[in-house]
């Protein structure tokens, strides 16, 4: 679902390096990942948005933040998370498709 402009713009996504996740400032919505291949591959394993915050585009914002992070560090991405796979964020945001792990089906 598309984000409401004013609400989505007000949301800040932060990188929580210690917990291997990207999250909203209130930590209620997040994207969890694992690193492999010496930190060169980011496996996005889970996104979570509480029911009270759904429909605001937060999952998409979390994914874009993670993909931007991976791209800036020349990391490949494995989209294990069903949200990323189902929505096919990799196809919607084609500039990130170059970062997809070539061994991922």
C-alpha cells in the first residue's frame, strides 16, 4: 500500500548495526538481516510492522534503506524475507537488481 506522504516523510529509518537491523526510531517496525561471505552479502530475513502502523509504507522504507546501505557498501542481497520476495522490490527498484546475489533463484 502506498505511504501517506506526510506520515511517511516524518518517519526516520535508522541502522542498528549491533542488532543487524534497520528500524524506525521508535524501534517498533524493523527489517532484520544476516551477513555472510565476510560481510559482503546481506540476507534480508524478516520485516515487521505492527498492525497499528501498517499501510504507511514503512516496510518499503525499511527495504529501501537496507538496499541503499548494501549498494553503498558493494554488498549483494539475498531477499529471503517473504515481503521482499512477494512484492518483488528488486524488480520495482531496478537500480538495486545489480546487487542481488547471483546464486539466489
